[in-house]
C-alpha cells in the first residue's frame, strides 16, 4: 500500500484483508495478560489462531504498521495509521503482537540506531522472533535513574559488564535486554552512561523472578557477572546513553498511559466488561462511575492522538509524557476497582467465573511504580510542564 493511496481506497482494501485474514477467535478484544502474544524464541502460542494472526500480520507489516518496510513495517503514514486502528477496533481484533521491542526499543533504534543495527534488530522484533526486556532500574537507581552503577569496562573489542538490575519485567522470558551501563565512572552521572544491547543467553547473565502481590512474577532481578558485550551492540554514542534513555522513556510512558501493556483489562468498553456479571450494571452508582471512567478513557485516547499528530509534525510529547503516564495509571486503577466492585464476591476468587479479576486488580498497583513512580511523574509535570518553582 503506497502513501499515495487515497484514504477511502486504503480503508476498503484493509477492511477486506482483515475480514479474510483475522481469525474469529482473535476478534474478542481480549488484551489481558493471558490474551497477549508476546513472541520470542520460547513463546508458546495459546492457539493455532493466535499463531496464524501473528504470521499473517507480520507478513503484511501490520505488527508495526508505521515502521518502514525495510525494517519489517508496513510504512503507513499518520492518516493510514488512524484508519488501521479504526478498522482493527471495528472488528474488535486483538493486537497480533505486543512487546517492549515494539513499544520502547524499536522507536529508540529508529531514532538513534545505525542502518546496520536497524536491519539486524528490527525485522525480528516485527516478526515476533525476539523478545526484549528493559534493564534500567537498580537497587540504588530507581527514581534517580541516572545513578546506575552497573559498569562496563573497555576491553578493546568488547565491554566487560558487571552489576545488577531490579524490576526487570519478564527478564526470565526475554531473549535480549537493552540496558543502561556506566562506561565512564569519572564523568558526571548523566554523561558516563551507554545504552547497550545484550543477549540473555550470554555467559554471566542470571535472572531471579520476584513474586508480586498478584501471585505472578513478571518482575525479576537480573545479574551480570563478567558479561562480554561486543562494541557494535551500543546504540547511539558511547557515554551518551542518557539521550537514548530519555527518548525511550517518553515512549514507555505513552505506552503505559494508553494501556499498551495490556493493563487496561481488554479492548472492550468498561460497561460491557462489568455487564459480564449480569447484575452489576443495574446499580445506578456503579453505572455512573463506569460512565465517568469511559469518558475519561475517551479523553486520554484523544489526547494521545493529538500528541501523535504533533509528533508527525516534529513535536513529540516530551515531558508531557509524564502527565499521560500518570493519568493512564490512575485511570487503569479506577477501571479495575470498578470491575472488582461489580464482580462482588465472585471477583475475589483467583480462578473463578470471572477469571483472575482479583489478580488483575492487584497487578494495577504496580502501575504507580513502573515507568516512573506517580510522585516523580507529578514532580515532572509541576516543574517542567507547568513551570512551578521546585
């Protein structure tokens, strides 16, 4: 599909393709943890339909529709991207693939990576062949992320990396990790950091899952002991990794604000989810709260679209991504509170008629931490967006 194709012609062709290629099983809008296809070398598909949907979309470039075709995307322009999402929503289609490679590393590579790096790393991400995790936070570098102490010693043709990361989401399932590593211990803390790509199968890499209050263990501790990282696995300039890190964080926060991690409880309207109880929606107070939540969801969705339009014109979200992340976090927590209220005692069961609604609700508590704590987000908004005194 060329950029010159008219919007109506693009919509017509896309609609026909979706009707023919999207399996019926993938038209339930299910974007909860169990409904997401994460991809990766060790990924086990939940059904033949999930596998078919990924393969068909990847062949078309629809897992990353706006990426250039050379790097595995469909090369859609902004107008076509809007139509793409509208048509996906029209049939309630699941996203064929979600991953940190798509949400975070991909945009960073497109902006900072060399042409060779883009050709090497991006197509496998688009096809769901490689699953990535993020190595940012450390025991002493959470909110003060620039205080990372994981170090990389220059050994000529490689760095020798030693250190520890914490809250590394899905590190035990990932194939590769993108990490912030201190490569100049004498430089100011924001200046001596490099952005490195590492294979999780390399000698010296170890992960340990951390069990959460929800009963699952998506977060891990990750340890590096004399890990050899080739010099061509740096993104951007040596000791200028903080530039890459900041750029990536804006995309991470935008992703969280829009429920990109599948945290929103599904692509269906909240009222429809609540009505699964067959009685909760009859409560007038609950119905009013659900409507407010839906209106706020539409508002933040439109706000995200506005920022995407601005990005097309060369104006990214920047520090406003902190505002989007905070609002998305609070909205997602409200949504799950309402679903718990509607479910009554059935919602308290871990594997009952409503599924693991209690676990999903508890999982949202982590939203206030991951991608930057709510307190830090509010501080960024107050100082850098509103211009209030520090």
